[in-house]
């Protein structure tokens, strides 16, 4: 562990590094929960689709890409309003559910659409040919619309991506007491904190703001329905308390992550 001497950093800069780390620890505390829930969703979709269509359990399809599955035009994906669609590259990749083998992937998009809080999954991020075997490609449908296509795992995905899955996939409400339908909920506020810290014009955070950040992130990790009993969330909470009260100690690996996230 390399220790950053707090005397060498201005107080506000040290606060900024702490805020970045707080967001990172919170993200790491939520990752196993998010991965597990999305994997359960992926497996249930595949099971339900086979059952509902009279297919043998375990029937898979890996031949449809998202372009095949998204109608042209689709709002926010095909920019037909401003001219030609630049998403659907050619006729072969146009939406054609009748031609899809067993309609597996077409039904998969319906399931994703149905559980998306705003009914606008981010298909630009995802490789649909991997949906049957890679739950992280399914997870990407619930992230912000752009910027996640090359993120292969939860570890590579930033806080905004992870928390957006919780906010956009309606099933998470089953394990969260906070009302996620309410626009001012603590998960939305945590997402704002992550974005504010990352996009701040100067790498500085005031004492009072930092205090608020720690308070909210700890409160989020204490949501009583599930997270309060989850080991990973609770470990993250302990790390937040140590970070808030102790000197700024940061490993090179963590510093790299912080710098990588702040550049994205
Ligand atoms: Zn398919
Ligand atoms: Zn199109």
C-alpha cells in the first residue's frame, strides 16, 4: 500500500480523492448483488421463453445481433429524425422476427423491455449474440445508452453503469426498501454524486459535501431489505467509515481505478 501524505495534498484535493474512493468502494459493494440478480433474470428469461414456446429446455440462439432485434426506426437508437439511420448498417441486419430461429432472441427483447422501468433498453451497448451465455451483455441493456459496449464485466463497469442497472431494472425493487419510482431516491442521488465527483471542473471537494457523500453512500449500503444483510455491502460500509475517519491511504491499484474512472 502506498500512502499518500495528506500534508502534500490540499485539503479539498484529498477530499476529492476520498470521494472518488468512496464511490469506488460503494460500487464494489454492490457488484455481487447486481451480478447475481441479473444472472437470475437471464436464466429465468431463457427458461420462460423455452417453456412458453414449447421448446426443449436449454434451446439456445447465438445468431441474432441487437440490430436484428431492434425495429427501424427506434427512438434514441435510430436517428431517423435527423436523416438516415446509421444504426442498421444494411438490409441483412434489419429487424425480422419471423426469420429468427425459434424467436428466442425476439422474445428476450420483449422480456428486457417489460422489466425496464422506462421501456427503453440500451441496445447500442450490448452484443445480443451473447445473451444466452453472458449475463453482463444482458446487464448492459439497463445501463446508460452509450459507452459500455467494451465493458466485459462488472469490474470494468463504472459506478454509473452499476447503479443504473438497479434503477432501470424493475426487479431490483423487490430487494430494496427505498422507493425507486420516486425520482428523488437515494440511489438516484448516489448516481448524481458519482457524476458530480467525476465531472467536477477542479479535483476538489468541500468538507461539508464530502460528509454528505459518505452519509448517503453508507445509508444506501444499509438499505434494510437486502443490502443490510449482504456481506459485500457491509464490507464496503466498513471501508467507507475507515476512509472517512482515517488518513488517506491508497494502493496503486486503487489509484489507477480512480484515475481511469475519472477519465471515462
Ligand atoms: Zn436469436
Ligand atoms: Zn434503424
